C-alpha cells in the first residue's frame, strides 16, 4: 500500500530534550515536506526537500532541522524543544513537488 | 504578501448542497488544491485546478477563476461523513513545491 508513515504518533516531552520524528514514504517520491498545524493558523511549512541531500527552509524553520540522506526518509529533528513547538506535525510527499502532496497520519507533540 | 481566505465555519443539512469559497492573493500561482481533513487526521486530496473552469468528481466539484483569484468547492447530496474541515491550498511555486494553506473551513452537516 502506497503511504507516508510517521513515528511516533503521539509524544509528550520536556523542554530541551532532543527528539526526532521520523517520516518515510514508499512511493519513490522525490519531494518531501514537513508542516505544523496550529489552531487559527492552518498548515505552515517548516522544511522541504526536492531530492536526496537537497533541503530548504519553509515559512517557520526556526528550532527545527531536517536531513535527507535517502529518498524514502525525511526526519524532523528538534535539538532543544520548547513549549511553543507544541503542535500537530504532518509529513507529506509528492512525485516532484508540482503535483498532489500526500500526507502522513500526523504526530501530536506536546512540550512541557 | 501571501493571503488565502476561507470562511471559518459553515453549517448545512444532510442531502443539501454547500459551496465553500476561497480567495487568494499570492506572488505565484501554479494551481489550487482542495483537501478534506477530519479532526485529528491527515488532510486527504480532493481536487486540483490549474486552468479556469469547473472540475467535477462525483459529489464534489471545484471551480477556479485565476483572473479573480477565486475558487470554490461544491459538495452535493451532503452526507453526515462530510462533516470535516476543507482546506484550500495554492501551489505558489514550481521551484519549491510549496503549498500555501488557508486556515480551513469547518463544515458541520446536520440531520
């Protein structure tokens, strides 16, 4: 089944404790992206990747890092999480960035 | 700047027709998407308009007017399961694949 997977689905952590949210797709898509969704603000892009080893900042990249060492994986790293990073995070992928983006199931992160 | 406007909430009756509007002002335009999102779940693709006009897909249709910066999503024969948020997103740049999302319209379908 073609899909985008994320882990973990739910995470409660404390300020300053480094964490990684994994994202994987099995559709051989070149383009991958991370979004966060907050009430009243909609979905906002954090980082995106047009291909392996090519990443760039979206609208709200502060406090986040990403890497794209292989085509299928695009982890989101929070080196020192803070409470304002409490949010619902979605990973998405598309063939080449010009077509439909398919979203993972989401990761609900709470930073205390 | 980049701006996408949708009504925050709408209510409609089961079996009826509802139209959800979206207006946009973006620096670039390569197409407009509509996604459906049930509470706490991932957005799922509904439609994609690149050219002006109406695209019909079953009970759902989407319209685009590029000159007016306007789109709508039309839902016919509403069902209770259509209660969800509907997200309008503009594909602003083919170089970045960036989607600019509106805040979404929460539709409540009542019996």
